[in-house]
C-alpha cells in the first residue's frame, strides 16, 4: 500500500514471509536470488535515505536471514541478521522519540533472530547476550502494550531460557520459561487468537527445564498439558505448529519411559508418527529429523534394557 513503489516488498519477499509464518515449504533457489536482488536494491536506497528506506531494509534483511537459514546457508544468514540489527540501531539513533516504538520492536525481533543465528554458529556467549538485550527491549514494550508485544516477549523468553540452559544456568533458565508460560496463560485469558501453539511450546520447554533440575513429575505434567493443547488446536494452527507438536510428544514419551510406563510411552510415539503423517512433508529436513527421533525412542522403549526392572 506504499505510494512509493520502491518501498513495497516484492512478491518473492511476501511469499517467503507467508511460507515461514504458515510453516509451509521454504523458498527455492530462484526466489532466494530474487530476494537477494531486493536486498541489494533497497540497500542502495537506504544508503541514500535511511529515514525513508531504513525500516523496509531492516525488515527485508530479517526475512532474508531466515530464508538463508532455511536452505543451510548459515554464514550468509548470520551476516544478514547482523546487518539487520545494525540498521535498526542506526534508525534508533536518528529517528527520535516519535519512531522509538517501531524501531525498538524491530530491534528486539532482529536481536532475537540474531541470537538463533549465533547459536547455530556455536557462538554461545554472543547468542545469550543478543537474546538478553532483546528480552530487555520486549519487557519495556510489553509494559506499554501487552496485547501487541506480549507474544514477542514470550518467544524471546523461550529463546533466552534455551540459551541459559546451554550455559548450565538451569535455575535462571527455569525462571525465564516460567515467565513465558505466565505470559501465554494471560494471553489466553484475554482471548488472543492463535495463542495455543505458543503456550504449548512454552510448556514443552518448561518440561525440559524442570527435567534439567530433576523435577521429573512436574516436567511430565507440563509436557502432558502441552500435548493436550496441541491436540485441540484448529486444523490451520495445527498445521502451522506440527513440528513443535511432534517434538512435544517425543519429549512426553521419554518422560513416560523414564517412569517405566513403556506401553503408554509407545502410544505417544505412535501419536508423533500420526502427526508427521498428517502434516509433515516427507522431503523436509524437519520431517526426517522427527521421524529419526521417533524411531530412536521406539527402539529404546522396545529394547530389553528399557524394560528391565530398575532400569
């Protein structure tokens, strides 16, 4: 709807954004090259007029970073994520108070994405620093408008919890994910749309953090609630979050297996295969990884060591 055609996103950029949001197939090489052309074009415009074109450029870089990551180009994805953060910082430095909220929210999203890309590159400390800065920004934004920024805050807390756990800071990781769950429950109470999948993801991560601290019973309760939420989602949302659903079921099966409830655990593994059959694209890497995990858990549950008394 921009009057200036140069500020409108290309068809390829829109297609990629909708594909990522819906959990659909990622773009092919041809559309990736088209988005790369868009990046070069808008970079030139932003270099001449950051105030007019900077926000579009920063958003395009974020889309491009996610697209590159989806096709395994991690170094290029990280470079785009870093550039997106740099552009948002520049926009904040020149934009003044009138533009602080959109630029701050954009920077928070870009920092959270950068954290993921840094984690993929094995740069754990920098990853944690990036997501911690993003969480601080989202916390302030949520105070201003919880309805707009609560979801982003919860997502960033999930990311931060994972990074803290990777550093062995399990109690801090638990505190972060507990706050994410509280945000999800508050959003559900307010009747926000499409909150179920987000809450279920936080509950699954809560189960992992509780398990890290040896609180297996509480972990099982959290993951069981997550699987129930996933199972009750409407079809469109279920399709969007099917990978999270399947992984939650796998986690639940492991917890049940650790308790010696092998038959129940095997039924849950079967449910993960059913989710894969219903929603998964057999050619995708996510489907392959989930299938391998499910098979591995099934072999463990059916093995003699798993069923031996005291094991």
